[in-house]
């Protein structure tokens, strides 16, 4: 049931039990011919920091790299010939993300018509006794508000009864303008969350935005500068038949 254990034993002595466990020795991962890979750039940026754990780096901090460009090679040139390995690295770069977000300048709001309807029901234990036949206001959109009022005796003792008051307020949809400052806050929050969620590793270091009107829309052009982890593994094959597959 527990694959990480080699064996488990329970020794009982009097009223005391001792549990002995022995963890299974995990087999080391064996590199295969399909385990070779390079590290390429996941995004265009300026390299700021490199930690190469396996392979040979072909770029340096301060260098601008393009998306897909080779950063660390798994093909190693040594004095006794070529060697191949699974390149591994953490590489951070200054990157830039541009996002455009929009929201409508006009939205639908509720405008109450003044028509209201109140209904009553009695709650007695698990039973409910309605003092009405139909619910709501026919043909109208309604807000429904419910209030439960416990019933008490003059001395303050609570009865196992309660009055349920249900109020319906009719409304109709009406156009309403959105507040520009509120719209900008919403768009900036959404744009920043989108950029942050797209980062494999790293964070947003600087941000700027331009908020304008675009016809019937509010438009936000958002630019985020990031410190981003851009190392992306790209497997390669040593065998021609693998490349043909």
C-alpha cells in the first residue's frame, strides 16, 4: 500500500507496541538516449542571471536573446570528443509583456419601478404554512428579500414559531455609465493578474499603462517589465531514426 516502504513490522511487548519501518531505496534515474536536451529561451529578453547545472552555456548575462535561441547546449565538446547530456539551468532575464484590456463604457443597471409585493408564511418546526397563493410579481424582474422574525411571548420567551416575510421589488434594466476611475482599476488589476499568471517563474518589477476611450469602450494598454525565468528544455535526438519518427 505504501510503495516508498521496503517493509514494516510491529513488535508487541506487554501493553507496548513498537513499529519498525524500512524505507525503500529508490532506484536512480537512468539517463537514456532520449534524455538529451538543450535549453532555449522561452521569451525574448536580456539575460540577467544564470545558474547552469548541466551542459555548457552559450550566452552570458547582459546579452539580449530571442525567443527560441540556444542558451545552454547539451552537446559538449571535450578533448576526447563529443559528449551528450540533459542540459539543466535556471536563467532569468528582463522581459516585457504587453496586454490590451477593454471594458464597456455603458452597462445595464437596475431601475426600480416602485412596484412591491409582500407575502407571509408561518414556520412551525419543520413545517411551513404559506399565507399566499402565487409568488413574485407576474411579468416583472424582481429582487427577493426574505426576513425571518422569531415569535415571542410578552415575557420574552421564544416560541417554536417564526414569521417569514418575503418582499419582491420589481425593476427594469436601464443603461448606466461606468465610472472611468473604477474601470481603470478593474482593467489594471486584470491585466497585471494575466501577466503574473503567464510567468513560469519570476515577478513583475515595473508597470505602466495608458487609459483611453475607444468608441463605446474603455481601453487600457498595459506594459509590464518582468524578471522572468526563461529557460525552456528542448529535447534533441542522437539517432536519425528518432528524428524521422
